[in-house]
């Protein structure tokens, strides 16, 4: 296979050098070079950030955790809501796979690794008695589910027949399941769920979640690391010992040096000597709070994750009701556009193709994205009470419409 190449530089970076030079002294100043940003970004750089930078890990995982709340299921389209066990074979068989394969965890992992790079894949291992490079056949159970990142994909082949539904879509994947020392295996597309978020022009690649905020994440690393270094250097004062050669003998110099070293590294707090002066060198204290907040504002604006949710679950509890409402509104949209149609439905389609889940139209059920806490319910009730009081002064709206306007029509 030669149509794809996972090791090429990310497509979005083709114009990176142009952007870095735009409108700056007629192109004489390279903004990325001046600020220490990389022009050519590769998937390994995103993985390094994900595994070592706290803010990068949060950017990747927070939307995924909120998307895949437990309780999702699949059932026949004949039912509006999930039926009881034993009433619907589609629902029963899906639930069996879900519990047997710890499906919730596998889907979360697949979603995470696909966000770090441009895409990911989820490979289904079933007992159909066929080789991986053959079309998925009839099976009785799922033996394994393997979420794999872009780094595990060696190559892929796109469909070339314009009359085939798989035209310009992956028809075969070359995947390394173990490590680089093991030979890669060809896998038929029917055994693979291809996961790519924010696909624009490419049939395989999406936009890595960290790419639009890569520079801001690097700024965060600089500020946090720089603040720590400034504290270390400021707390550890630098001492300059000056020995006046006219006031002391040359053989005093070794003794003076020993005393200064004991004061610096040990418990000595006094140095005795003739003609010796010691000066302390210190820097200025710098408060990074303002810069940190500016960086977080930029990251939050791009990712749609409120700052207090972004920086930790405990602080996230303090996020405003409006912030949380906006965030979970984005999550509901992500469920509908990505998790539902881009991950879960292709997965169920493959289960049906293998006869593990019975054929038939089905619906995907999701639980509520977010259940309101006591504080949020109280805030909503207070807002509703104020709205009711304001509407009471309006005489040109009837009572039924007033109730509807404040959400009491049900």
C-alpha cells in the first residue's frame, strides 16, 4: 500500500511558515522562530505533550469524559426508549457485548487516542474464522477490541472505483499491533472503525485537538516552568565573597572559601575573616497569574472548555452555571455529530454485519449529558422567580404564555 503515509508532516502545517511571517516587518521577522514555536508539527510532538503537559492532557480528555457518560445503549427502532431485558434482541445482544468487552472503556480509549493525532482506529477481533485481511464474516462473539492511535497505522489504501460506495475511503489498513519490531498486518476495512474528528478535506485525517492551541500550550509550559525556575533561583540566593588582598594574607583565601561553602550548603550562618565582604545577589519577584489567565482564556475560547473545568475537577465544581451549560451544550453537539455517527453507529453496523447483533433499524440512547446539582437548580429557580416577578408587570401577555416563557408549561 502506498496511498497513505502516517509519518508525513501534518497537512495543516503547510501554511504555518507563511502565517508566522504575515504582516510583520514585510516578512522580515519570523514570528514562530522569535517566540520559539515549531513550524512543522508531527504526531509524536502531540503525544509528548499529552503524556507530560497537564493542560494538554485535560484538553484531550475532558470532552471525551463528558461525552461517554455511562448508560448509553442501543435498541430496536420499534421502541422510543430502551426496553427491559428480554423484550428486544438488538438491545439484549448489544448489552451483552457492552458488558463482556468493557465497551465503555474501549470507546473512551479510542476517542482519546484519535484526538491526540489526526485519527485513530478501533479494530474488532471476532471468531469468524477468517484472516484479518478478509471481509468480516459471520461470528458468534467479539473476542477483542483494540483502540489504536495513528502511530500504529503504517499505511492505508483508498477505494479507487468511483462506482463503489468505498470510493476515496479506506478499504484496507496496514496496522502494527505490537511494536515496530513486529511485522504490520493488513486489515480489511469491515473490521476497523476509523475515527477522525473535525475532518475537512481529507478522507482519513482530522484536525488534532492540540494543533490549534499548540502555541498556547507551549506558552503555558514556559510560564509554569519559568515561574518554578524563578522561585528556585530567587529562594536560593547567590553570594559573592570578596577578599581584599591588602587586608588578609593569601593563605586566608582557602579558609574563607571553605567557610562560604559551609554557609551555602550547611548550617553555618556566620563567616569570620579579615577584609572579607559578602554581597547577596537577588532577582525581582514576578507574578505569573495574569499571563496564566490570558493563556487559559485563549485555550478555553478555542476548545470550548471553561477555564475552571479545564484546570481540574475540584475547581470545575465552581464553574458558573452559564459556563457549564455552554460546555455541556457543546458536548451534546459532539455526541450527535461525532460519537454517535462517527464511532458508535459504525461499531454497531459491524456487529450487525457479523450477526453478533441482529439486523434491523436501531436507535442509540444517550443519558443526559449533565445532571444539575443543587446549586445549579437553586440558581435556575432564582432566575425563574425573577422572570415571573417581571412578567407579572406585563399585562399584554396571557398567563399561559407567561408560564411557557419561564418553562412552566409542562
